[in-house]
């Protein structure tokens, strides 16, 4: 079981939210993120613990947020749209600087 840590959720969801608001509006985005948070926590509980110090742990934490988002949308967000949301998130200057 991967331990829940809020840092990835708190760092990425405001940027994802900004992108979702453009597409879905305020109410639908709020509901989608609420569902996403629940699914994300469940996914972490089911994931094998690879250790917080593992260099790939951040990739797993971040990737599960996008998988949870897709699942929360009842699989209605398509790959191209997830890619666009991810690109918009990663174009944020601070995340760009972090690599």
C-alpha cells in the first residue's frame, strides 16, 4: 500500500483544475475533482509500496492522479484530452523549471 501524501495532490490539482475549468465549468470540475480524490486515495491503497525514497515514487503518485481523473470522468475524458490537460499543467513555469 502506497502511503497517501498530500504534496502531489496539492501541487498538481490546482493546475489540473485550471485546465478542467476551461472545458467543464465550475460545478462539473468541482464534482470531478471530488471523485478524483476519492479514487486516487483508493488507488494508492491498492498499489504496492515502492517506498517514498524510490526515485520513481513521484511518477507513480503523479500518474495515479491522471488515472483517477480519467476513472472519475467515467472514462469519458479521452487520451488526447488528458494529454492536453497534462501539457497545460506541465507548461506552468514552476513545473517547467522542476523538469
